C-alpha cells in the first residue's frame, strides 16, 4: 500500500504532490497532513517575495507566519499519537523512538515562525543599524546557522530575539530549514 502511494507520488521535497498521498488518509493522519499542507502553502506564498521576485508584502508575511505558528508546537505533536504511522502515512516510526527530538523540532518551528512575524518589518536584504555583521552571523560557523546535529536538539541556532532582528528573508530560510530538518529525520522518502 505504502509502496504504491510512493510510486504514484510525483514531485519533490517540500512541494511533493499531495493528492496521491491524501488518498486513504483518514482521521488524525489526514488532520496532520492538512496542517502540513497549510504550512506548505504559506511557505510557497512567501517564496517569490523572499527571493526578490515579487513585491514585498509585510502583511502577507505576518499572515503566513501565523499559519505556520498555529500548526507548529503542541498543535503539531498532538496530531502524532504513538503508533499513528498507518499505510497512508509517511511518518517514520523513529518519531516515537525519539520523541524528544521530534517534539523539540516542532517547538522550534513554532519559535522561528514567531520570529518570522517579528522580522516582517525588515524587508529582504535589509541591514538594520547596529546589527551584527551578517557574514559572521550567517557564516555557517559551528554555532548559529550551522545546522547539523546540534540544531536537531532544537536548542541550538539563533534564538528568537536574535532572529527577530534579522532581515526577513534570513528568518524565512531558518523556517524552511526547520521544516526540512524534521522531514529528513522523521518522514519517509516520497519518491
Ligand atoms: Cu496527504
């Protein structure tokens, strides 16, 4: 069953074809998929303006951040009761073997989505006076944005106050990273 669905699901990464995977998804699995899709749409709406391909819209950023924040954190974890990885689901059993890490990632998403709303006042590419030098801040050193295993715990990476001072496109990238970090670890491949 799962194999067939995987084959039917064309597409890639975050924006994978959703229709096929929704077939057969019911109950709480369906509910969490709907939440994920709402977040995907929010991310997709913002992507062009974050890349400078559409006019910057502060209100749209705040609205999209609210959608993500609302579906993250405890709201998200509540939709993953133990063992709810049925045939229609792409959830990995590792979620319940490593619940603390999963939960931390859901909480981190909530936190960075809140920071995204706060950063909406700083359009893409803006540099705030008095801000730390961007290159050192984002420079992939071990600490702040480095990703990697330290980030997995959910307690590494820039904190909310620091994020809120950054240009919005940088914070958006951190949000997207929070999505894909969890998918890499806790969601099965879709194609
Ligand atoms: Cu689905």
